[in-house]
């Protein structure tokens, strides 16, 4: 009886950890998606800023 109770708790904890990992990965994807989508359109401004900052004199 005690062993089955402990195994049910273990399964519940593992499922919760899997859900936490899935939510963490979804947040990573959702936060990096705008950067990946908009970077090709604003890349020329980044390059221009780097070139202006690298010129001495």
C-alpha cells in the first residue's frame, strides 16, 4: 500500500517537471520569435551603426 502511494507521488512530480520544462521551452520560443522575424528587416540599420562606430577620426 505504501509503495503504490509513493510511486503515484513520484509519477505526479515527474509529470509536473515535464510540464514546467515544456512551458519554459515555449516561453523561450515565444520570446525569440519576434527577434528572428524582425531582424532581417532591420539588419541594415545594425550594420550601419556598427560601421559608423568602427570608423576613427
